[in-house]
C-alpha cells in the first residue's frame, strides 16, 4: 500500500482507534482465542502501521496464523486498490464546493489549529479543501512516516502477504465503502473537535506511539483501556461511531465462524478488543469466553 488516500484511511483508523495506553504482563499478547465445537477462532489486536524494526512478531502470534486456514480482517485490503474506491475516498475527504476548513472550524478554532500545526512543521492551509478528519490523519501520517512507521509494515499487510503466499483465503468483516461512510457521516463539529484535539497531542505523538507499540507487544490491556477512556470519554458519540456500533455489527459474523470446522485468524484494531462494549466483552455477554494468550 502506497502513502495515498487509501493508506491515509488506514492511518485514520489507526489514529482514531489506537492512539491509546497498558498493564505489564510479559506472558501475554494482544491475542485472544475462542472455541467452537470443532474449531478455534483467534482474535488478534492490530496496529495498522508499524516499523520494520518491530518485527519479528511473537511466536504465539505466528503460531495462531499457522493454525488458521482463513484470515478475516476489518476490510479485505485487496478492495482498496480499485480506482473506483480511490475516487470515493477522495470525494469523502473533500469538503463540498464552497466550503473550506476555515469555514468549518470557525475563525478562532482555525487560528488555534493553524498555530498548533505550525509547531509541528505543517502549514494547515494545505488542507483547506479537505474535511477535518482527513486533515488530522494526513498530519498524523506525516509524523508517523517521519518516525519510520509504514502502512506496508502494519499487521494486516504483513499477514495479507503471508496469506497470498500460503494460499489462505482472506475476507473482511465490513467493506472499504463502510469505512468511508464511517468518516463521511461523522458530524462536522465532531470532526473539527477531533482535528484540534489531534493537533494538541501532536507534540506527544512520538512518545505515545512508541508506548503504544510496547503495550501492544505486552498485551497490556489496562494501558489501552485507560487511553481509550481518555480519548473517547470526551465524546461518547465518537466511541459509538468508531468502535461500539461496529463491534455490535461484527459480533454475529465472528460468532458464526465458531460453527465451522476450520480455524480462523480474525485481525481487528486493538481498540475493538479492549474494555466495555468491545468484541471480547460482547462475546462474554453471549456466554462465549475468550482467553488472552
């Protein structure tokens, strides 16, 4: 995946779902397993962008992949390469004709955002024709790239390539179109608040993402839960839009996998597996226990 509109969408999810924090237990990983009558479904929390130096992955994660016959991800990444989808993404990221980012944010909030952007070496006016969510994620992408993070080094891309080589099937819990609508339907004021919040945290991003990777490697659920509460506690609607509603939509599809006789590896953003309302929590409420590995 090249650093285009498509990779920015993936980074948007990364930033919205995973710029978070953990409990230190070196024996655990961001991997859970649930059992059907004749199979096992592994649930792997993902970081959508990583550095090449963050590899190799833990043996227990590679073992889960080895035992799985099929891969299921949030989106089948093979969809993202189509020209039609690229055009749809660009349309979603662009403000309606006659509207600009200063219009959406208002003079005072735009001035504050512009000042924050300049502090991290970015000219906010470059994004005046784009929706606030896109501006936030494009700036985050730039910072992440400068820190050595690459979409092609993310967990999904890593296992997608392995699945291609090994002849394993790949499917998505939702479509790329669904993910585009996630941002397109987000209220503009919520997007604006998110842009400002993202820029306010930009100085801490290098430290935060490094902590995030280490927490993910340790399966440190308390770190993630604490950070998600800090991030989404300010706007419960954002949590429901980005995580809660999607978790509920995915649940029947994940539970249906337990009726099969082959093993699956399901890969979703780590934020979907942590805390109240998570996939793990919803499975438990349905009487399906998940064991963290």
